[in-house]
C-alpha cells in the first residue's frame, strides 16, 4: 500500500516541484500509526471499517471536494493530503492504504464516472469514499450508473463494474 502512495507523491512533485515530498510521506506514516494505535487487530471487519471511517473523515477531516471538483490540486496527492479534500480516486487511494494497514482487504474500483472502494473479507462491501464512506447497495450502484450514463443502459449492469483496479490502472 505504501508503494502506490509513495509513487503518487513523487509524481505530484514532478508536476509541482514546490510540494514537500518528505512532509507528505511523514504525514502518511504518522496517519497509519495513529490509526493502528487505536484498533485491536482481532476486531471484526465492521468495527475496523467504522474506526477507519471515524479516523479518516472525522479525525483527519477528509472530504470530497464538491465545491471545486475540477481543481487540479484534487489530483495531486500531497495537495489532497494537506487540504484534506480531493476527488474519488485520490481519496480512495489514501483510504485503501489506511485500510490495508489495519488488515482490511481494500481495493479501488474503476466504476464508470466515479471511483469506489471495495472491502472484501467477512462480507464484500462497496464504499463511496468521496461521499463520506457510505456503503453502496446494489440499488445505489444502479442509480449511480444511470446518472453517469445519462439514463441510458450503455454500461450494462452495475455489478459487472465491481472489479478491483490494479495499482497501475
């Protein structure tokens, strides 16, 4: 999980040399430690997800940037980390890394028009990190697919899109 965050921080620094790579990576390590300190590794998947959500959205204060979605800083991971706001893919990258650091099996999902997170394990769960980590039921996913397709069925069923994205993707 660290390799993807590290790579994204370094890519951002290539695009914006004034970004402090070391500070971003130090913050990342501190966040992982802060989260792990309060979690019993034997806790259930549901308990760990709830604690992760409390930590990520409340303690750290991350949120989706609905006010200025297309701001280029939403795509630069160190900016997202510093400003605590971003787009679905950058928020999901951080969320998945933290989830894995506490033993959750978390993967990003390239859903059409909206990046999601899938937690596998005790029971599969799809989360919308951009919207505060809300669980996405089948009906929510179908509605999201209808929204991005303009009401057409050109994307097929929502279920077919729930495959993990590789780190390269």
